[in-house]
C-alpha cells in the first residue's frame, strides 16, 4: 500500500494559453517521490495542443531537474 496525491493549479490568461503548476506526492513503505512541474499549454490550432514543463523531481533524498513535453491531437 501507499499514498498518492496530485495537486494542480492552472490559469488561462488567453483563450489559447494555459499556465500552471502540478505537484505530485507519493509515499510508499520504502520509497517516496515529490515532483513540482510548472507548465504551459498552448492551443496551436483547433485540433492540436502542445504542453511543456520544467521542474524538480525529488526521489528518496536525491533531487534532479526534469522536463517534459506532450503533443495532443484532439478528435
């Protein structure tokens, strides 16, 4: 067994742009993880969205930088 919490807070300053922050907390008997990932989401056109983030990952006492991207096709 373990415990997982995900907290996100986003704001749309423009109809095609969303900015925000995502936090993940995971606790298990022998391990834990904390992630903080500020993000920007951009609606490129009616069917495509690009998401990008850069943040910090802390796992079992070790901290590192982390980046992610996602291309979304809506149908």
